[in-house]
C-alpha cells in the first residue's frame, strides 16, 4: 500500500490543446492528451481513479527508484559496506525499483516540480537522498521530464526512471507496433 501524504491534481492547459494530469502521489503523470486526426486523445496508459493508483503494486506509471530495475539478492556492497535492501520482488529474491511513493507539489503551470526525500536506511539504502522531478509542457505537444537527485550525507546509488506506458494514437486506438519514437540520448540499453 502506498505511504500517501498528499493527493492533489494539477492540469496545465494550452491554447494548442494538450494537457496532462498530475497527482501528488507517484505516479505523477496519470494521463496525457495528444493530437490524433485533429482531436485530442488519452495517450498515457493508466488507471481511471486515484484509488487504483494507491493499490498499484506493479509501479504502473510510477517514477521508480532509488535504483530502477532489479538488484540481485536485494543487497550490494558500496565502499566496503554491505547493504541489505527490502526484497520486494521475485518472491523475496531481489529488490525492484526502490519503491518511491510520496511527493509534494512545488510549482505553478505550465510546469510542476515534485520532491521526494528518502531518509538514510529507507528500504535498506544508505544515505539520505533528495530528488526533484519536473514536468514541463511546451507548445506543439512537447513534454519535458527532468529528474535530479542529490545524496545528502553519504555515497549511495541513485537511478530514477519514468515508468509510464504510452500509446501515442490513444489508449483506445489499438497497439503501438507501428509507432516510431525518437530519443535524444548519447547511448541506450536494450531490454
């Protein structure tokens, strides 16, 4: 169950039409609308209600971290110290995604910034971490996601990831097999 401090909704609107709905609980981006044949369509796959997100056990649409993906045996060694993590995946055989769950709203439209403080020892990870995630909506249907984290008192792994699922044709418009995606990155990994 989510450790929920605050649920609030925020939806920037632009004259050109796109809008996105954010919630004060991770996952922050719960739906988006993009152009399809001159109409706006829901392009971010997700649930219909906040309650469904609160009961979401699969990180559907969430920002995941401290470390996105899996850490084998739910433990790692850093600077000679062994850290045992919460074993929350694979029937207790690994740590998955670190379980970020709580944030608060900081900014006005057309962007929103959320923060998350992870204390030393949270889910077994060393050191306190402060993370900020900013979503900005620009004209011509451009969405920017910026994530920044700072280790506050000791070395610790941090690797956040946006875990949304998208269908640019709209969730009610079939599969995504013919969609093309452009990623501006110096390198990528294949799953």
